[in-house]
């Protein structure tokens, strides 16, 4: 069950393991760069045991997928898609804003969507339709022209239905590091994209790390995690359930409970022991619990300090004074406030994004959002009056830095002869 942790030691032990597979992934990237589609087909047969005739999934196969999916599931996906779009619409920036700073000087920012996005969605024998929605819909809200998706073969019908609902333009049957390489560099079939987003295993993460610079990426992600700040008002059954929900993700997943109540820890541990055998993925959860633990603190301020050091992917606040604690938190991917805010609601239903930074990266990275799919350009509109106001400052600084042509370009504009 949960063991007592030294959080600094725990944080230093959490890494994605990218360095362990970097050499293998570099070979895969080189092979895709040299051989293109042929490499993708060969690697798919080698790793996924699927022989492909075509990488592109045709429209007929997507249409047929609807016949293989329960209508109730289709309805749930459509409802989730609506909620995700509704929330991400709130994040949109003005295409252009301008403000007169002083007479003759107007400054602003122009926001432009990226042209092409490549999504990676884990798959193969499993289906993760929620990740399809989470990656594609914010891109569509941002105004991205083309969204393509790579996911391992065989592709589950539910994944294809989700891609259709979300508005993915093209789906390709290729997974792993080779899929990231294909989207980053382009092949005969798969177009080169401006940015690659989406979750994946350590090989996918390593490919994103190695190809950063060739293509922009969202962020590097490792095993999933939850941090919980709780006091003696928390419901231990809810905490135990949240911990097991996180643990069933992956053997490397982790949960950390930080509380000022030793009695709460004891009760949560007892409940985990009772609930674990009822989980279908109990063996996975049991392994993940080895990464999990708790810390006892003197007060909630210390709890926030510890959790900011952890910078968890998911942060649950189950305390009396939720808003005070919420305002003090600095580092978290997504925050769940109050006893009824189950992390699973954010994973699937509320509309917030579940593609989030892990492994302490929430210290400086944000979860996937509309801004990931845009870029900004600053704008200056300056007339003669504005030139007169700004020119002395520009000239003296340019000359101080030894850039005489910079100074000349300003001084010439002040001349009455031109």
C-alpha cells in the first residue's frame, strides 16, 4: 500500500526513461528518413505484427467503423466532443489586437494558427478515443488547416469514430517512434507537419525529444501521476478510489497523498487494500502502487510547498478551504477542486484537456490547449509623430551598441528631405 515518501528523492526518481531507448529510436528515425513508407510498413510488421497494404485509412473503413460501435458510445463521444469544444472556445485569442500606446504609436499582437498538426494516439489492441478528441478539437478551435493522425495497427473502430467526430482529416495506420518520425520529416504518404502532439510510450516520447528542432512538439510526457492534498475533512473512500484510478493506468503510474492527518492515511491504506482486488487491472495497479506513497505535513502551506515540488500531472484538492489552497498552488497540469471533482471527469467528460505534462514538467509546461496550435506576431504601426517620440531612444541605444546602420535607418526617416 502507500508508503511514506521523501518527496525530493521521489521526484528525482521519476523520469520517462528516454535515455534508455534513445539509441534504438535514433536508428528508427534514420531508417524512416532514408526509406520513407517502406520503413513504416516494415517496422509495423516487425513491432505490431500487422502487414499493411496501405498506410492511409480510407473513408469507407471509417464509415464502416460506425456499424461496429455501440450507438450509446457514439453519443458519449459526441457529448464529450461538445464539452471539449465549448471549453476550448473560451481560450481563443483575438486574431489581431491593437492599442494606441501614445500618439502615433500603435502596438499589438497578431495570432495565427499553425498550418498542419500531427496527432499521435496510442492504440493497437486498445482504444483511446478520448485522446483523439483532446488532441484534435483544440487544433480545430485554433483554426489549424489540416490535422492528421497516426495510431498503431490494428486500429480500433472506436478510434476511427472518434477521429471522424473530432474532424481529423487523415488517419494513418502507423505507431511508435516511426510514426513521430514520419510526421516530423514526411514520407511519400504522410505529410510533414508543423507540430506533433499527443501522448505515447517511452519510444514515442524519445522520438519527440530527438526530433524537437526538426518539428515542434507539445511537451515530453512520462508515466501518469496524481497528487492529492487532503485534510481531515476529506472522504477517504474518494481518495482511495482516485489513487486506484490512477494506478490502473500503467505499472509506472504513481499517486502521492499529502496530508496533515495520519488517521486519514491509515484509513486510505485500509480501503486500498479492500478495493484493489475488485479492480480488473489489479496487477497493473499493484505495480503502480510501488511508486506511490504519502507525506505527513504540519499544515496546508507545507502541503502546497511539497506539491509544487512534485508538480503533478493531476492535482486533487480535498480540503475545507479549497479556494485558498487553489490560489496558492503554482505547479500542476490540471487541478481538481473538491471531493466530487474526480480526475476521471476531466479525463472524459468535463471538457478540460487530459493531455498534460508529467514528471515535474508542470513546473514550466502547460497542458494541451488552444495556444499550442497558434503562434503570435507582434505588430507596430508608427507614423511620423510616433517616429519623433521614439527615435532619440532608438538612435542612442543603437550607437551605444555600435550598430550605426540601425541608427541611420531611424535618423533618415527624420529627415525633411525624404
